[in-house]
C-alpha cells in the first residue's frame, strides 16, 4: 500500500491496523535509563510515607512528582508518553 493510500484510509476513519506491524512499534522517548540519586534519610522516609498513603512505590511517586514539576515549568514542551 502506498503512503498516500494509507493516509486516505486513516483520514476516512477506516481501520488501518491490518496494515501496521505492531511488533515493531515503539513509543518515542520511552526508553528507560537508570540513574542513581542520593537522598537524605529524612527525605526517603517522607517519600515512603507519601507513596504508601497514595498506594504506589517510592519510584512511582518520584516519577509522578518529577513529571508534574516538569510539566508545570515547561507546559508547552512535547509530551513523550
């Protein structure tokens, strides 16, 4: 199928999934990279309490808060997720 035919089907709201190889699909900028961050003990205690209160892991609460902060300081940046 030519690209313009694919685009036309998509624009006409025709199901195009049969023409897509989803096994090779990737979300951009979603590759995980490991970082090490040292936190003072009091901060870890606070993070753990808040994570427990919300019902998520420490790592999740850190990622949520960082994402919220980055969104608030750069709301017009392209979202990758």
